[in-house]
C-alpha cells in the first residue's frame, strides 16, 4: 500500500500546483476613472456645439487632481474623433491656461472655483462638468453624482442654454436630475 | 509475478505459456496466449484472469485505451473466482493501480488544458472506484481538491482572452465549479476567494473595457452596463467576506474588497479596506522603492498612502521630493 499512498500524495501535490489563488488578478482597478472618462466622451457625442466650435480639434480639458481620469482620457480617447474633429486631451494646472475647451472637467478638489470659472467662460460654449453636490447652482452644466452605488449625473439645461449647448433628449432622459 | 510463485502451472499450460512470454517481455505473445487461456478450461482459474489483467495493463497505450477496461474486467473476474480470498489484497492493489490511471489522466489533461476530457476522466475514476473498489468511498476531499484545480484552470484559460462570449463561457464554468466546491465545503478559502475575484474582475472589466462607440446611439446600453457592473461587484462581496473571515490577513482578499467597494462608490468601506491594505503593504512598497527608484507609479502610491491612509508629513515630503525630481527628468 506504500505505492498507493505515494501516488495519492503525488497527485494531490500536482493538483495543488494548479489551484492558484490568482492573487495577481486582484490588483485594484480604477473603475471610477474609466466610467467618468466614458461619460465625458459620451457627453461629447450627445451634445451639439455651435458652428464655430465644430472646426479644429475637439478639446477635453481636465482641471484638478483626477490623474486617473486624465490618464484614462489620454489612453483611450486622445486621437479619436467627435464627428470630423480629432480629440485632444489637455491638463490645466491654472485657470489662466484654460482657453475655451469644448469640455472642461473640474474635479472635486477645485469645486470652489466653479463659480469663477463659470464667469470666466460665460461667453464661451464650454461644457462645464463638475462633481460636487451643489455645483450646478454655481454654473456647471453637468454634475457627476451617485445614483446609489452607480455613477450618474445631473444636468442644468438653463446653464447649457447660456453656453449655447444643445443637449440630446436621450442624454437628459438618463440623467438622475434635470433642472431647467 | 509473486502470485504465481510456488503455483503449479503445469495444470494450466496455456496460462503458463502466457506467463513465459510476459517474463520475456514479449507482449504480443503474452496477449495471444492469455486470450487463448480464457476461452479454454483455464478460464475458471483466478490466476489466469489476474495475469490477463496485468498483461492488458502493460499493453495499454494512447491508441489502445480500451485495454484498460479489459484489464479491469479481467481483474474483477479474477476476484470473482478467488472464492477463498487467497489473492484478495493483491487483486485489490492491482485494481486500484489500474483505476487510478483515470485520475492520473484527469491530472494530465488538466496540465494540457484539455479540461472537458479531464473532468470526464475524473468522473470515470470515481465511478469505477465506487463500482469495483469501495462503493461507499467518501470523495469529498478529493472532489474539493480536483474541482478547485479544474475551476482554476478555467480561470487561467479565460485570462488568455481579452473579452467575448468564449471568455464569459469559461468564467461561467469556473463559477459553477467553485460553487460546487462551496457546496461540499462552505469554508473552502480558495473557492470563496476565487469566486469573489471572478465577479469583481467581470464587474471591473465591464466598466473599463466598454466600447465607447456603442453608446453614442444607445446610451441606455451604457446605463445597463453600469448597472450590471455594480451588480457584479455586489455579487463578489459575500464570497470575499467569507474568505476574509477564513483568513483575515490575506492581502489578495483585502485587495478584492478594496476594489469592490471602490467600484461600488462606497467610500466608507473603501477607505477602511484601503487603509488596512496600506498598513500591511507599506513596508513592502518602501522596500521595492529602494530596488526600483524610478518607478513613478510606486511613488504615486506611496504619496497617496502618506497623505491619506497613513498620514505622515515627513515621509510625504521626502518621497514628494523624489517624485518631483523624477517627474522633472521625464
């Protein structure tokens, strides 16, 4: 029976070597940045800009600390197109650098500057996207909010109109909140 | 062939001939004579059938897999004829060593990623073991080990594919197999952990690999996708929490839970597990930073830790200086 035990132990050893815990699969993935970047791109496809914004590059700017969203935008969307316009991703480190991008995503840490940015950009057709409760009241057009566990957004159509932006009905339909 | 020692084979001349050929390792000759023996008067002798079992075992190849069945049937017949149990232990050992070949095949097929064949072999092994060796044998632990290994292989195969229905199919199979293990042993860490990780990775992959071009015309699909991603993170949690209870210091479990809660936008739990993870890993990060001083991603992580979960201004400034210098060099 010694041979029998030996065979069983050998097989158990071999099976154990197959039974890995796949710990390499558990590296934390930055799903939030992917989702926000995906939304920003989707906003770009479902909003109409005035005629004079439909030539040259389509600029998506990031103002604030969200390295993850910036990296995701650069990795997946830099060089893609919105209509006939190539997408360009820009990082802004000061308000003076901001020069009428099509979309300006302002991260939570810069939320206190939404009102001043809204004023600075009042004559432009920049889609101001924020991510803090109450930022629509300060002038942003779209604000990222949570719908339970899921990332969602709210829209202020009045602010959109001020910037001559036309928001597709289907984008409004899926928003958690729409204010006029 | 110990069982033939001391036996007078003169009364079984055909079996004796087969035995001679066997000893000379002349297998076709041994087969010819033993097949003749079982259709002669010698067919009522247990040793004739034992020898047939041994010869057919020896003759088995990849092309003649049916010889294994013939070997088993021969040994069973030998046992039936061994009415005084003189050769019981020997025959049982021979039967065991023949039937275990199905288990060996199952393991070999696993190694070769022939997973359906592996599972089939494993089931045949159990069926024959119960039929010919021990009908009430408890296979629970063997099942746990085998199905964990099989499920892990399905997981491994799925990792070779980026996305698509084939990948989903492999993961569904892995989930089902891990579920079977959990049914057998609800405290099995590996099955719980791996189930949780599969759900987590599927949720994360949905969010991270979505094709943005699909949603311009169909934003409702984006909403469905995000809902599904959240569902998958939620499905992962019970498994990961069970794994956590079984091994509270497991880093991979902490990573899984951190990832799930991050994906669920549950900051309270995310920060709780991120802090735990950081406390366990900070020394490792610092050691790696010395080995890889140009690793910017690692430095970012260290800065994150010292500015949030393990606040330490002195350490933060130290590594910030290194980070800024690296950044300015790039």
